[in-house]
C-alpha cells in the first residue's frame, strides 16, 4: 500500500479497509505518544499482540515507522520501541504575505527541515497574482532540497475569509465556483488545503512555539491588518462558518475612517500596520522628519518592513507612531481578556519585530482598560516563532488534515 493510498479518503472494503484502518490508528497513537512498544500498541488499540506485531512489521517495511531501540523491562527480555520515521513523508506550508512569500517543508515528525523566507511577491486579487503564487510553489518543490521528497499535502495561508473545511477563499482568488484549494491542487498535483493566515500562525505557535501547557490562548497577528487565532480547551476555535478571529473589525472607535472591509470605526482603522503606514505618510506631509525619508525616499512607496527597520534603528517618528498603535491595540485586547479570561495572549506578526516599542504600550493599555482580577490571570508575551510561525502552522495543518482520523 502506497503512502497516498494509506492516507487517502478513498473507500476500502473488507480486509484492505481493516488493514488500512489499523495502520492509521497505530500511526496516530505514535503521533500522540512519541514511542511505544508492541504490547503498549496492542493494549491501547485493543489488538492482539500477534496482530499488532504483523501491522508494525508492515509499517516498518513501508518505511513509515522506525525501530527506536530497546527499553529495559522488569521481566523478560527488553522490548523494542517504535516511533514515526522522520523522512517517511513531507508536508509544505505556504505563508502568503502582502509583499512576500514564506514557504517551508515539514517532515513526518513535525520538524521544519527547510524554508525559503521573504520570496518576492505582491498579493493582489488577480489571476496574474494567483499564477505567480503557483509558479513560486512549483519552483520551491523543484529545487534540490525539496525535489524527490514524498510530499503528501500542502497548506496555503491567505488573509481574509477562508473556509478551511471546503477550500474556498472569499477574499482573494475567488474567480469561479470551484474551490481555490481544488484549483491549486489540480495545477500542482499535490493535495492542497487552505487556512486563514492568522489562524495558521496561531496553530504553529500553539504547537511548536511559546505555548506549553496552556489550554486557553489567544494569538494576535499584527500585520497590515489585525488577525486572531483562538485556542479553547486545547482546540483551535473556528466558529460555525470557519470565520472566527476577525479582531481587526471590532467597531471600537467612533470615527469616520472607512476600513478596507467597508465599515467605519474598526480597530484596524486605528491600530494596524496599514494605519501605521498611513499615519507616517501624513506626518511626513505635515513636515515631520524621519531617517527613512532622509535620502528623499518617496513615502508612497514605503512598506511596513521599512517602518519596522526604522524603529529598530531608533527612528523617533516611527517609535512614536508604533507607541500610539500599541495603546489602541491594548484597548482591543482588553475586550478579549474581559470576555474570555485566557491563560496566555501571544503577540505575533511582522509588527512585533519592533519589540518593546509595541509590546510595552500594549501591555500598559491592557492593564489600564481590562479588569485587574481578570488580567492578573492572563499573561502577555511575544511570539517565539516569529517569521516562521505561518509556515510551521500551515505545514502542521497540512500534516494533520492528511493523517488524523476524520
């Protein structure tokens, strides 16, 4: 049985179905436990030891699991431990940003083994932009560190409304009745899934980042917009239609600024990367000075990365504007803390690369606007994965969607 047959949703019957089902149960057990002996596998899955031995032998021959050595036993000879084989199969995570792409390769044991970061790209809602995305993905798959790997699936992160269960994107590349995931899968030839970018980043942070034993966590993605990933009782919360996490569109302010969503007063109109760029251009037009424009750079061509780099170089104007953003962001997070009382709030996304310039004003406003008895139990911290959160999260989602039971 091939890997793709084993992890496909194709219906089997009789002995073939039973064998496929048992193999997948053993793989999922090893995925959860790390390493197990045959008696432990038999007991956990209610199998006889001879049956468990037979299936483990087949999985060893197929290269999906490996012998991890012996474990001392109180009685009898030492038993062999078995675990997943790292290089049995691979999964690709794609993080689509406004002005670049990150693409990474995840192995069977959930490790990021190769990544291409900051690939040139401009996201726009056009067929040409979709073609460039697919071209970049094909080039990644064809290069030597990735070529000839047994890639089972791909997950692509996009901003906006993503229905991850059926593969539709409603904010970008919604050009036909066919799901975007199916369109890309047909052109790439590899099983493809879609996920919202903030939720995928949160998923990476929940499983491989700063989150350890916490079960109720919020991840704030500070980019051109503001996204939110939610972990409730150890599970990612999607909402009924899969559109949860639109923190940036909470109508928090009584202003006349029209958000890109079409509404007025959204949190994003006062506290996002897009707003930060706009405020910077306004202040320059009013006569303010910045190291960015010292070399006669055109403010209209600046990107968020330019602002972040200027803050790192202690540019006074950008630090001042980022502080204002942090104060308003803290108000928004205070609402979440008062409502949900999470154990942990993680600040991530490109803007958090400014460090304390964003973190400290956010924390101060959070303490100011939230209830003290509530926020005392909620810790605020910075993402551990940084720029890699999106590709790790989407790679893990691609893996999970393939190997986990329905």
